[in-house]
C-alpha cells in the first residue's frame, strides 16, 4: 500500500467516547501491535517495525514509544503518491476528486501531523506508533486525527485500481462465501456499513477471530486499534465523493464496489494476515 514515508531530517480529534461503538474496547499495546503487524507485514515485536521508518527498530524493544538517543535521525512524514495516475479511476472517480482528496485533504493531514509532532516525544516514532499512542485509551490527543487519517487514506488508495470491482477471485472469494453466504450478501452488508456510518468515517472488511466481518469507524479511527485486521476500506467522508456524487452516498458505494475495488490488494493483505494470525486459533480475541 502507498505509505506516508519517513525521510531523514536533522489533525485535532474531538470525538467523544459515546461516538465509538460500545462493542469496541481498547487493546493493550501488545494486542494492537499484533493487529498492526498483520496489516503491514511485519512481525509482532514491540515497537512494530514500520515500512515507513528509515531505520528498523531494535528487535528487543519493549515499548511502543521509543526515544532514540540524542542526535539520532528525526523522521518527517511525506505524502505518498496513489498507486495510479490521478485520472486513472475515471469515469468512476474523477481526477478532480483525486486532486482535492489526495492533493489537498491528504496533504493537509501530513503537513499538520509534521507540525504537531515537531520537537515532541512523537517526532522519532513511526506512523503506526503515533496512531496507537495518540489514541490514548479512547481519549485521543491532538496528533491522533491527522495520524489516523494518513494511515486510513494510504490504505484507501491501495484498496482501488483501474478496472477493479465486481466479484472477487482468489481465497478472499472463498472466505466471502463462507462468512457472508454469498458475494451478494457481502455487497449488501458492506454497502449498508458505509451508508449507515453517521457523519464522517469509514466502512471496512476486516479479519476478526479468523472470520471476515464488516466494521464501521468514525472520523479517523481505524480497526487496528480494536484488534481487527483490515482488508478493504471505503472512505465515506463527504470529501471522498461529493464532487462526483453530491449527497448520493449509496451511489458512490455502489460504484466503489462494482468498479473500483482492488481484490488483488485484498488478497495480498489476507495472505499477510494469515502469516501473522492462525485462523484456526485466532491470536486476537473477541472484542
């Protein structure tokens, strides 16, 4: 997936706890790291070695928040390109939408996060570490909104491809039939998740306890904080679709499913998840 890369150099969250689904419980650092590792393809060590880091973290680290020695390189986040030209998803998602959504909104999250973490303890952390630590047990600190939005948007761009959509192939097709009963049932539940997410947020296909499920998250929240392993996401913030669909969110969701989903990316994520979590005896317990 495209990432907000770290390169060597010498968004505030006001969501109340009531807006987080009551079934969501905050994970320990170890369990959240396990979910994160399954997504990023890293081993479940603490801190999670991030592909965004210019240097790997020491394998014997025991804390998600690592203070490097004075003089160690400070990491700055950079906006990563989508995995296709900005006009490649037309006519289903316009170049104008990508120019505003990626070029302005996503860029602002990156710029804001860099400003928020400058000269702070978070300045030497990976993006994943910032997401986890700034979530702060459900009482997010100011850096969380921008860090979460960067992570979610990186994942969203990679969830699409030109000529995508339609029924899946590969192992994910088998699991969809097993866990939803049919592809049509999956489509119905996935679209319902996106349509019923009140206000801004995201709808996800996740792996949880060895089974596929649909989850919704508000604002900048990501399922990795709850121990679920994301496989697919659709952005239902209004800026994701308003230029093309105005207030017709259901039409946007239908277009995403029928024309844009990259099932190749979903199958790759599923393979990484299987390498990290035993599907028969899940390492991530029920929330």
